[in-house]
């Protein structure tokens, strides 16, 4: 699994966050959106929809997530994804052994 933090050059996140509207860069939120769809499938897609609108900009839901996640260091987001995958893997093992 590629770490979200690897998508950015050093300090790109901090430059983005210094503006008046703090938001993750579009390519980072797009990657997060893809990972959430891979993890949660239809549940994620039906609840939050697509990441991009027809013009290629972020949808309202994606902008909201990008602004909310901008408060977190990218390393924390990456750790969160690793934790989600571990829990899912452990949960599948427990179901199979039952």
C-alpha cells in the first residue's frame, strides 16, 4: 500500500495549509477517496459519491473531507489507513477460523 505522505514532495502539505482555506491538495484527497472506496466499496461510494465533479474539480463532499483532514499530519492519515487494513485483515481471519 502506498503511503499518502509519499504522494507529496516535502513541505508541499505545509505550503498548502498556510492559505486562508486549509485543504489537502486535490491529488491527495483523490488518493484518499480511492483508498476509502477500495476499503469500504459501495458503502463509501453511495454515501459520499465521486471525488471529482464533471469539470474535474472536487465535489462538495470531497472538499469537506479535504478541509477536515488538512488538520492532520499526512503521516497520521497514513497510519490510519494502515490500521484500517490491519483490522480488516484480522477480522477476516477471525471469521474464517470460526
